[in-house]
């Protein structure tokens, strides 16, 4: 018997990294996991892997920044699997341009849509059933960039992750006595594909010392499988060893800047 037998869970950004590990661990406890992302092939492969291990999973593609697609997704899950018991808001996106001096409105908005607006849309879609049944768990992967914003994650990413942390605290304060568990996980540097967006992508040895996706998956497993009477409102998980990022910060400062302003550029002399 698994701790989540009979539960239905939605995991966004399930095709890789934290989402993949979270979905796998929830399925191992008996949850039927809906794998949500944009790449159907990767999602289908993960669903088959989970089923071969004795779990239950189904792949569904959706643009979670779209209210219509989110509402259709949740309606499909309810009609075919039952109401959502667990929502894991994991999907994330970081900008290429990190300095607020240079980032375009379009890139800023894209980061806000994926990291913040999608969480609002998915929460709004699953909330009525959770409140009606007086039980439900919403887990959102924020970031330590919400607490210590800097040029590594960038202006848009830090602002979005701070916003979603605030939103989850709002849910906790507003609906805890209605049976809703609202949980925020704040990872430090984690070796996921989002690192490829860094102005200087970390080396393999640097990534090896970071938090790994399976570490966050274990955190998701922990907060999801605690008895309904118990909630971990916020959980920070960070690398044990802190690396020197001063050089990365300087590189990040000039990503996307006009060439004439970049120090050392011939046009600057």
C-alpha cells in the first residue's frame, strides 16, 4: 500500500529535471500522475517508464500560460481520473537577458507567464474541488532567488519566484482551515536544464555539487505524503557547499547589453 493510493496528482514541467523526479516519486507511492508539458514524446516515454515500474501515469500536453488550456486540462483530468488531490507547480522558465537594463518586455512577460501566471491559473482551476472536499495539496517550486535575487537568475526570474512565494503564502493564510495545504519549496542552485540559460552555464563539476533534481523530488515526496493534518508551509533546500559566483555575476551583468557598452569591447575604447 502506498501513502498516495487513490490520489490524483498533476505535475507541470514533468518532462525533465525536478518535474520528472517528482512525478516518479509520487507515482511510486500509488498516485495516478498526470504528466504535463509541451513535448509529448518525452512525456509519453516517462509515462511508460512509470507504468513499467508498477505506477500509473498519463501524459497531457498543455500551454499552462493559457487559461483555456488549463481549464481544459483540469476538466479532462476530473472527467477521466477524478478530482485533483495534488498539484505540483514545477514548470519554470528563465530569461537569457538577466540585467533589468537590457531585458525586453516580451522576455520579461514570458518569464512571468510560466513562473507566476500559470501557477495562478492552475490553482484557480483545481481550487473549487479541493475546497468542496476540504482536502488538497498544492506544492509550488519557487527558488532562493525569491529571497536573494541577483544576476544569476536574473531580474524577471527573481521577481516571478518572489511573487509565487507570496501567492502560496496567501493560499496558506486564506484556505488552511478549509483543508488546503499550500507548500512552497525554495531550492538553491539545482542542476536542471534551466542552467543552460545562464550567461555562463556551469561546468559539469560545478553542477555535481549542486542540489540534484532527485533531491527536490524527495522534498516533494515528503510534503505530499505527510498526513493531511500536517503541512510544511515552506521548505528551503540548498547545496551544502557555497561556490564563488562573483565571476558569473559580472558576466551576467552584460548579457544582452548593447555591444558598445560592454567593457573590453573595441567599440568601447
